[in-house]
C-alpha cells in the first residue's frame, strides 16, 4: 500500500475563461460604433434641449408633454449607448468596481426610461405612487452619470477632449437641478437646455468626429 499521492492538476479553465471574457469585454470598438453612439447622444440631447426651450421643464399635459417626454426618452437612449461605449472601452478603468458602476448605471437608466415611457403612455398616472417611485431614478441616473464623468477624467483612458468633456457634460444634474430648485422651472429650463448644448451635444460631436480618442479602431 503506497502512501504517496499525486496532486490533482491545477484547473486553468476557469482562469482562462475569465481572462478571455475580460479580453472580449475590452476588445477595441470600431470607430463606426463610437460614431453611432456619439451621434445618438448629440441628437437626443439637442432634441431635449429644444423641448426644454419650447415647453419648459415638465409641461402640464397635451401634445407638448408628449413631445417633451419623447425627446427626453431619445436623450436617455443616447446615454445608454454612451455608457455602453464607456464600458466596452474601459473608460472608467478595467477593474471590477469600475465595471460594476457602469453596469449599475445601465440599470438606473433602464428604470428612468421605464418612468419616461410611463409618462408618455399614462400621463394621467404621473402622481400615482408607482410613478413617483420610478421617477426617482431620473435624477439618480443623472447623478450616476456625473460620477462616471469624474472617474473618466481620473482614469485617463480616454484622451484629449474625450477625457475632459464627459466631466462637463455629465455634471448636468449637480448644476441644473439646484438652479431649477432656486430660480424656478423657467430659468432652470433655459439653464438645462444651455448645459445640454455645451455638454452632451458637444460630447456627442467629439465622439462622432474623433472616435479614436476612446481607443476605437477602424
């Protein structure tokens, strides 16, 4: 009877699978994909800015409210594309925590989009408890974008204007929400529109014109 044992071979499949998953997640995007996301961000932001100037923030009803909410929905969908680009390029870093916050932002945006859809489809239910609860995710998603902008500037994985402009664009909530609360919806709407044009519209143009700043390749 032998007392010697042969150690089991170390498993490398799990480690390799994780490594392959991470490599796939940060495989460089095509310039075309970044341009598409940038165009969506610029277009949705410009439409929402136009609605803010034309109707003010949160019009009371009618076709104006529908037009306003549709434009804000297009803005949110542009942000979904923006966060997807940030995730795929590792804009906030390649660690688990950095990826987690971008995935969490997708969840916040998804719930904010559900809220906007509810306002489009069932505007008369906007004061219902479930609608008010969903509506909380609008400002939460925008605050999440602000945190992402700070992280992108710190991480330095995006270069040039693409590194700096998210910090400007994604500061929308910390800048505009207090102005709206202090100065009223009219001034807040004008400030929100101006910030969208200087921030998100410009960021979308930067990404569409210079996708290589994110690490994208042709």
